[in-house]
């Protein structure tokens, strides 16, 4: 008769593996063959529970799944959420670009578990019915933002680039206008557009963003997350949001590697 440990591991094989398959469904079904040179393949293999796993490996797979795949305890993004744009443009495909402070810089600034992040989104009007079209977009982003990895300095000044005719809305917090222009130029390059700097505006604020605010809860004093922190953020990964898909497609993973897809429509 199964003991408690076996029941727990059986639960992981049934329910966690199902979640893993759903998350990595672009790699194939149960008969997929992992390519350990591709980080997305490696991650799926690590997260998949098997019949012969010892208890320590079971716990390790769970940790990788919840922290690496599900992003447990990730810091809220200091940028306009992409979900706002997705809700207002649900019928248009969008590229979602992620940037993050390096682990070394985060430790230096005493935020090892909460590195500063940024996220930007832009609409794309291409047809993504085939895997080849998605791969073409991924390679383009890789060439623009990842060879070498692009970075910019986030800061206290807020800049907005709004082009109503083309449907562009980019909001950047940077240390100065030049840094804001650098990331805006890169993003527009993805959709083969050139910036019209007459459409760039700066929002003024009298708030002291360097001031530290604290609050008390349950008898303890805590420091509130800093608004508009100063940090250099580097391109980390990219996603493609398509209408009617529940989960975004990963174009470039967090290690800066392309996620290649086989075109099932090819003859």
C-alpha cells in the first residue's frame, strides 16, 4: 500500500506534470525528445516528475517549476503593465519585451531578491499563422536587442511616446531623455518604424522619489518598494501575445536564447 511520500509524488506526476506540459506545449506532447542545448527544453525536463524520483529530486523539481517557470516571488514591474495594452488591443498581436537589473548590481544596491525590472509592449500587424513567421520575428528581436544585449538606465524622469495614427504608446522612466530615446528607437525598429521625436513628451513630477517610506504591520516596520528606482536594466527575454491564446509565446528566453519552433504547416 502506498505511503504518504508515494501519494505525494503521485500527485506531482499527475497534476504538476500536466501543468508543465501545458506550459511547454509548443515543444510537443509526452513523446517529445529534449535537446539539452536549448534552455527551454532543459527546463521542461528538469520540471517533469518521473516514477523513480527520490524525494529530494521531487522537491527540487517543484522549486524549479514554481520559481523558474511560474515566477514565484518576482518583484512587481516598475512600468506600465502589458496587460493594460492587451485588454485595450485584444485583437492585435503584441511583442512584450522584458528587461532586468543584473544580479550583481542588485546585490550591490541591497536588493538581491528584488532586482529592478522593466517591461515594454508594442503592437505588431504581421500574420503569425506559421511557426516560420514567429521564428522570423524572434530572430529580428534577437538581432536588435540581444547582439549584444541592450541595456538602458532607468530613472526618475517619465517619458511618453504616443503615435495615435500608428497605434504606438511607449512609456519609459529613464535618467534622461537620451536614455529614453535609446530604448524607444530600438522598440520601433522591431516594427520597421522610425521615431518622430515631436511625439515624445516628458511628464513632470514634484515627488521626491529618493525618499524612503516605511510602514508598520503586525508590530514590525517595513520599507516600501521604491518608486522609479535608479538601475541599469538589460534585455532578458521577449514574448508574443496573440489574440485568443491563453499563454504568451516565448520568443527569446531569460538567458537570451532564441526559442525555435518547427513549422507544422511545412510540407
